[in-house]
C-alpha cells in the first residue's frame, strides 16, 4: 500500500514538474475558483433569506402572528417598528394560506414592496400600476393554489381610480376568481373562508361582498355570514339550504358524468323547489282490531229476552217493569191492545263490549322536502365541432341516469298530487349536446422558477470543467508528440574497436591473477605454491 502511494505521488510530482509556469498558474487559479464557488453555493443554500409576510400591522396583530409562528417553529423577524413581520422566503405562500384559514391577520395587507424596489427609472405611473395589478393577481392565484383541492386559479381584480382631491370618497374594489378544483372535492367552510380572507387582505379596500368565487364547473362558493348561519326560517337561511341541496345534486351528477365523458366535457345545472313548511301535529286514532271486517275483540256480552202471551189490560197498553212508557234495551218490541182482545209481547236486548286500538301520535315533519327538481346538462361531443360524434345510445344513458336521480330525490309525499310518470320525469331533464366555446383553459402544470445564481454557478463550473479538459488534452497531445519525436530519432550502434583485445576466458583469468597479485600478494604466493606442488 505504501509503495503504491509513493508511486502515485512520484507520478504526480513528475506530472507537476513537467508543467510550465503558465499551466501551473491556470490550474491553481481554476482550483481556487472551484473552491470559492462551492463555498459560496453552500453559504447561499444554507442561509435563510427573510422576506416580508405582512406589513402595516398593529402591534397586537404582530404579536399574535409572532406567537403563531413560534408555535410552528418557524424563524421570524419583526421590522419597521413592529408593523412588518418577515419569514423565510420558501415559507411565505404556505404561511399566508394557513394564517388566512385562521382569520389572521384582522388588519394589514400582503406586502408588494419589491415592485417599487425593482421598478425601472423610466417606468411611468400607469405602467407601474399595470405591473402591480398583474403581480397582485398572479400572487393571489399562487396563494390560492396552496389550498387543498385547488389545482389552479385565475384572478381578475378591478381597482377603482383614485380621486383627484383628498376628500373624494374612495370606491371599493372587486374581484372575480375562477378555481380549477379537483373533481368531487368537498370544500370545508374553513377553506372557503380562507379563500375570501386571502382575497380581501391581498387587495386594498376589497370587502368580501365584492368577491365572486366559482370553479370550472360553474359552482359558486359563497361565504356564510354569522347572521345567515342560524337555523331560523329566514329567507337567507332557506336560500342557503336550497343552494346547498342543488350543489349536492350538481356535484353528484358532475362527478358521475365527468367520469363517463371527461370532467371538461360536462356542465351540470340543478334547480330545486324546496318545501320549507314545518308541521307539528298530534293524532289520536281509534281503529278496529280486525280491519278487514271492521270489528273489534269482544271482551263482554249480555243478552236479555222477554216474552208475554195473554189477555190485554186496559186501554193504554202494557207497561213493562221499570216504570217507563217505552221498554229499555237495544232491540225492543212494544204491543198495545185496544179493548179486551188477546195479544203477544216479545223483547230482546243484547249488549256487546268490543276492544279497539287507540293510537296517539306526536308528529314533527321535516321542513326540507324536495317538491320538484330540474337538471340541465350540457355535453360536449368527443369531437367538439361534430355533434354526431356522440352516439345516441350515450345520450339515452345520460337521460336514464338523470331520470333515476330525479325520481329518487323528489319527496314522494310532496309529489303525491302529481304522479311521477316517465313523461313527467322527462319534462324535468334537459340534455344538450354542443361545443363549449366559453371554457376557461388552465395550463397543465405550473412552471417552477429556479434562482438565477444556480444558473450562474452551473455556467462557471461548466467553463472550468471545459478549461481543465482542454488543458489535459493539450498536455496529452504534447506528451504524445514528444514520444513520437523520441521514436523518430535514429538508432545508434556501438561497434567494438578492432584494436581492442577480444576478451576470452583465459584473459579474464589472467586479469584476475594480476589483480590478486597486486592486492593480495600473500594469497597469490600460496596459490602459486599449490600449483607447483600439484605439478
């Protein structure tokens, strides 16, 4: 491992040493710029940029908002003497929606001061007003898109012209808003209040009565006032209940037919006639036990029979026991005789006590009954310019679906006077097939903006990378050229001198002996004695 590291270090030193002074300066400068850009990007990405959330606030409102932000754990800062509160830039839209749903703030307005900061010197007042109005509309639409169930929004604001004199009464602004909502989404009352609150606080002098909010299905979102939310049978309450019933039926039909044809291919309108008559009554009914024979259950019975045969009494007739001139009983026969003739008398009395059903009812009828219902549906054919592209079978299916909705929604007791025949139901349904020329088009996706400094850093990094690649390629080319030059140099051969003695084994031994005789004479003498003894 250590040898490998040393080898790489040596190669790096060799590469660095082979570079010219100019190349070394460029490489060091490029590395320093990369380090500075990375450090700047890290600082910009981690730094919290605070922008105004609300301005022109009262101290109490500022304190309320500050407390709410601290509870959420969001960094905030109070500026302009306590009238402006600043939050991180990426949290502005979300906080405006959440605080508006809570009815915060009661005073103040959304800040648009960045337009005055970015306005050009040569910009006229009219141009600035146009840009400001466009910014308000765009910003308000972006805020409303943060509410659950809203895909997109288009806002049109009408600002009144300012008077020439200070004492001129100020007119009120108005706003029309079209929302692109998710099909079938049920908006809560708090969400509707947030929509109205956002619009009212985004535009100066804009009361909620001058705001109209609808969606792509022409369904209106009305703000309920406190006086209209009471259950009393006032006209406003009854009108609100009527619209709520119509909206429920419209949403049901729109969702069903939108799934069949496409959400942008169907528009549904519902009109209802509601009976608000509330009836409290008490019924005391007596009914027979046996309703078929109209008889009750006999719990006791008594039958009395009297007969008499004989001569008659004096004129005036027979007076039965009891002393009455007429016999008592349910069935009685009387006989009067004139003179002394004979006669017969018969009296039958029958008493039966029957048990019957005694029913006591206390009835409180609901005051909300659908007496009549009408559904109007406009359908755009698959090919907008060709109504024949929608087959008749599909129109019949839609008509049958609407007939079922009408039949099941109308109250049966309210419709007792007029029987709901097929012909009567068909009169309450209208299906129109035609192209939609007034549809509001929404973009498919909202464009996301990237900060300019990201592009700047990316461009500088690309330039540095391209420069490094160029230098590296140039160095490689130069090194390759040097290698080619070295290969092209003529090869030199070292030829031995003919005068030089050719070295053989014997000459090598002789040189070794001469060297030994000079350096080690004693060893050389011993070697000689050995050779002489052997001979």
